[in-house]
C-alpha cells in the first residue's frame, strides 16, 4: 500500500506551458502517490493517475466513462466545458457514431494517401529552399502540411484555411482566447461546416463529408444533422491542430538532443520507430485532460475511487513510467516494442492516429532527405512557445539548412 | 434474443499481426474481446451475432477483426 494521498489537493497543471519538459513532480507522484488529488483552474476536484498501468486502466476499462461528464462540472484547464461529441459519449452510442468516420482513417485507407502527402511535403520544402537558406518551419512546413491533408480527406477547400484555422483555435484554446470569442469561433466553424454539408446535398462528392452526408440521408436515425456537423468540425480542428504542433516539437527535440537528427539522416529506415519513440517521449499536453468518471467504487493505485468521482490520466507521465519503459527519459529509436499511449487507449483511442503517424513519418522523411544539414537558427532557449493551449508547441521554429 | 443453437453464428477472429493493442474493441465490446498483453483476442471463437461486435470491428484502426457469418 502506498502513502495515503495528501489531504489537500495540489494545484494543477504542473507542466510549464513553455517547453516540452515533464514536470519532475510526476516522477515523484509515480513513486509515492500514484493517485493524488488535484484542483484545476475550472471544475471539480479530481484524482490524477500518473502510472502507466493505472492511466491505461481508466482509459480502457468500461467502469470508467466519459458520458457521465454531462451535467457535471468537469475538471479542466479551459473555461468552456464540452457538452457533445465523441469525447462525451460511451459505448455503445460512442461506437455507433465513431464507426461512421473510423473507416476513413484505418491504416489501409490512410496508406493510400502516402504518395500524395509525400508530394505535398516535398513541394513545401522546395518552396522554402527557393526562398533562401533559412526560414520558419512552423509557417512554411508544419502548418500547411497537415491542413492540406485533412482538407483533401474531408473535402474542405484549402483556400478557406485562413478562416477555419482561426476558428479551430477555439477547440484547443484554454486561456489564449476569452470565452465569448471561443463560443463565437465554434459557432462560425459549425456554420461553415453546415454550408459544406449543404453543398454535398446539391452535388455528391467522394470525400468524407460526402460519405457522411450519404450515410445520414440513407438512414436518418444513425446521426442527427447537428451530430454530423459537429463530428466534421471536430475532425477538421483535431485533424490539424495536433499534428501541426507535433511536427515542430519533434524537429525541436531531434535538433536539441545531440546526434539524434544525424541518426535519422544516416538511416531513414529508423523513422517509423523514431515517430513512435517521439510520441512516447514528447509530453504534448499542458495537462491531463478528459477526466474519466467511475461508475462504481474501484480500487486503483492504492486508493478507493468512489462511484461518480473523476480521474484524470496523465499520458505524458504514463509514457515516462520507469516501471514500464526502460530508460524512460532517454530517446531510443531502437526499442524492441513501444506500447506508448500518446494517442490514448480504449474507446477514444485517437481516431486520427494512423493519419497522424503517416504525416509525422512523411514529414521527418522529407525533412531529413531535403534538408539533411538542418539546424536551429537561434539558441534553443530562445525559440518562442505558445501558451494558453491544451497542447504545447512552438510559435515559430527558426531553422537554417 | 435468439437461443445459442437456433440462429446463425459468427466466427470472430483478431489478427495479431495487425492488432496495435489500441484497446478499442475490448473497451467497447467487453463481453466479446479482451486485451491482456499487447494484442486483443476474441472471447471464444463462435459468437451470437451482436451489433456490438460488428461495430467494434468497423472501428478497429487496423482492420484486425474479422467477422464471418456461418
Ligand atoms: C500527433 C497528432 C495527434 C495526437 C498526439 C493525438 C492525440 C489524441 C489523444 C491522446 C486522444 C484521446 C483523448 C482521450 O481519450 O482522452 C485523441 C482523440 C481523438 N483524436 Fe487525436 N491526436 C492526433 C491527431 C489527430 C488527427 C490527425 C485527427 C483527425 C483526423 C484526430 C482526431 C481525434 C478525434 C476525433 C479524437 C476523439 C476520438 C473519440 O473520442 O473516439 N487526432 N487524439
Ligand atoms: S480495436 Fe483492433 S487494433 Fe485495437 S485492440 Fe482491438 S483488434 Fe487490436
């Protein structure tokens, strides 16, 4: 039995939003207090799970769910509480909705996009090289690549990106935007998507919006109009905000860990494993999010979680758990197996995981091939970080080649 | 409900060479799939047809689940 949790809840999140470090308190909690009490800027107090085994358990066990969040004051870092969408549902309702889009994101379907994604990536780097011997990798490469890909997959005109990129920030903003602006942007994103849906009713298309519209019109009870619009808007936002952030994070980590960039340049066959290792190593989130609610009393991490209590699971901490990973704080591209949970686990396991993997692999492949001598153009501690977001990432990544 | 012998049966298998252990099937159809270790397995070979099984198969990110109607 581990020590009982501290009487008063700790203030959460622990991580500094600037940078990609995992706060040392996580290692301490994993060792001495695997389930602890935390208080977030908004919502009720919660348990925080930090060990791999416990985090995976709350994500995958049917006794812990997300649907119970409706009507509760969810522990969260952002003012707006999500009240609809895949992440507020449990199986079987969740599975029924998710299967409508899941097929478009299986690894077989995603793999067919590889040549096109490679072509986009090489083209963007060619444009950057044409402009000189230095530039900002966020703007020139990491932002347009995933946005072009998700636009083509869904059937959203890339030329509208300046609008929906602004609106999408509403979905991952914590404090970077005031609540009224968040609500306004969400409304604008939904209205925009409703417009694209209406176009598909005039003229059929084979993109994902077209496929969903057909599925809904053939069988009305599967999906309400609002569910469909929200699902698509969620995919558009999630489909680019995360990968847009993760590509520069990966490059930053590779360039600031001695020898790691060169290792991939010398042997590009390491890239798929490197992507998995970077997914494990980079604690993307500022905080653990999307607490799971217990439906019955459950013993976990040495404490009794009572029915109705919320538990947050830190993916970043789980992925550095020394009980599970050997040398967890070292980047090792040759791990035999790497069952990290950077894309989550269980029913909500990232629907875009296979697409994100493909984009990350293609991005690192194109960068190492086209810009083998890549290096930071400013000292590592001078690169600017975004703050006030659910995910941590760079405002700019100034590099030269 | 149809009795165990009366209706058609489904043969449900998980291909371990494709499964990435996402835990999706075991969490959304816990009576039919388990995840112990890195790969999921079907609980028993033959199953009563159930939408929960086909929904999980359709959600599997690597199409590792095969449902065969017998
Ligand atoms: C590197 C990029 C990405 C990372 C690190 C990431 C991470 C995650 C994680 C950790 C979850 C689970 C959250 C939880 O269970 O609490 C998740 C869910 C989700 N992701 Fe991703 N994601 C990425 C890219 C994408 C892409 C490209 C898409 C869209 C095409 C996407 C769409 C979604 C959706 C819709 C969910 C909710 C799934 C559900 O509730 O069933 N993600 N993602
Ligand atoms: S859903 Fe597919 S990949 Fe995930 S555990 Fe089940 S069989 Fe494996």
